[in-house]
């Protein structure tokens, strides 16, 4: 029996992408399938950066085709990040396909460390990534990325992002002295952040990670309403006190119609560097239970380790300084789930259609 395009589609529909949980045939079109001379070739295009896992996806697809009667089928796997829809009334930024807010209901849960490592993990998968430090009162991204200096302005109107470990970045920390406090009221903070966001010449980004200020006050709420984000990630620690505030942060985004892309539980387990004893210092499983309660994706847990703190303080975060470590692998796994979640969102259709202008007859 000769294999047909429908046989190939059926085989791919029966195979699952391990990163999205979706079948591999969901985006395959007829033009992506080539038959002829006993040869079968299929082109798969994923919607998320997948440099580290594309061979795994290819092998799954080829095995499914072999089971369907097409042994030796050749499958090519590429990926392309599309722009996705933002809040009603807002427009995506030029040259930025997707903005992702990383937030927490309170400080001290490792939100900035998580944001920086997730940005680096997305970049490690091949994406073009930027990082905006939106914590005006406590900017930490310059230290964490090990970069300093002032953003350059080529036209006296906009700023060029600084670069650290391959990430484009901007922060109020680049514009004020390290020991100078930002003694500003809410409206000034919001204005400064909007300028950092919109007057930075971001260069062709797949993702811009925004490290949000802690809490659910005026600044965080205004940002959630004014920054055109595709979704938000909530970072928490397992203990009840942190979860109470994390729930408030999650609900804040829901109230302004921002999708929750997932929950990350930081400092979930501590492993002693001397004896290897594992202990849940802050409790166990709280973040996952919160994700289940609010029917949001569970992205994963991260450990409480001395190395993560030391590497971040030194300006060389775990994903780049210890790429082969278990912690780095956890960050990359969470980043892939996050990117896959973004890929499943509705596409941005702004600009896809011509503007319609209604003129009164003369």
C-alpha cells in the first residue's frame, strides 16, 4: 500500500510534541509534505525556540511515520516565533514580537533571578531576547548581567540597549548611580518605565522579558494596563505567606485581561552542599497547588542553592556560567514550557489587514 498525505497527517496527529502536549500534525500543511519516488519528506515548523529539542521532535516524528508505513521518512524541524495578541486597546511594540511580564506578589522570592535566567534560557534555545528591568526602586538587572555604563543615544530621542550575555537590556540602574535612590512618586515611576520600554531601540526581539516591580500597587497595576504584554509569569516560593501575595499578583493580571502563562516555584528545595541532604525549607508543593487552584499552567520548581546566588551576584547567571548543571537544565525546561505556552496563544492580527478609511462624499 502506498502512503498518502492523509496517512502522513494521521501519523503526525498521533505523535505528541513533548514540549507543548499538542500533536505534531497541528500545523502541517500539504505544502510541507513531499511524496515521490518512494521518498517521504516532511517539514515541521514549531512556534517556539527549540534548538536543544528539535532533534528529539524529529525523532518522534520519524518514528511515528515509520510505524505508519513510511520507514526512512526525512523530517526537518525548524522554528519561528510569531507575534501574539496583547490587551485590547494596546498595540505591540515595533521590533518586539512578544512581551512577557515576570511578576510576584511580594519581594524576596527570587523574581529577578528567575527572570534573568529565563531570558538567558530562551536565548540559549536560539531566540532573540531582551530584558527590561521595571523595578525602579531596586534595579538589579545591571548587577545580575554584569554590565554597566549609560545607554547611548544616536538621535537624542531614543536609547540603544546595553548587551550582556547576548541579551539586550535596559534598566533605570544604567541611568542613575548605583547608590542613588529613586525617590519618586508613582506617576514619575510609571512615566520613567514607559520611556524605558518605548524609547529603547529594541532590535528584532522574539521575546522581551519585563522584570516587574514587586507587589500589586499602583506602579505594578499601571504597568499591567499599559505595557502590551502577551502574558505574565508568577514567581512564588512554597510557603503560605508568599503564596497569599502571589495569588494577589495573579488576580491582578486576570482583572486586566492578561493571560497567566504559568507559575514558577522558586527555592522549592534546599540541598546541602556539604552532605547532600535535601530539605523543603519553605514548604512543599505550594506553587503547584496554586496553579491547579487557578487552572493556570505549572511551569516547574527551582532549587534553593548557594551556587545560583553566587553566580547571579557575580554577573554570570547559572544558565551561562554553569550551563551543564541541573539548575540550568531546570531553567531551560521552564523556558521551553513558557515559550510553548506563548506559541499556543492567539496570533496578533494588527497590521495584517489594511486600514479602512471612511470618507464623506464630496
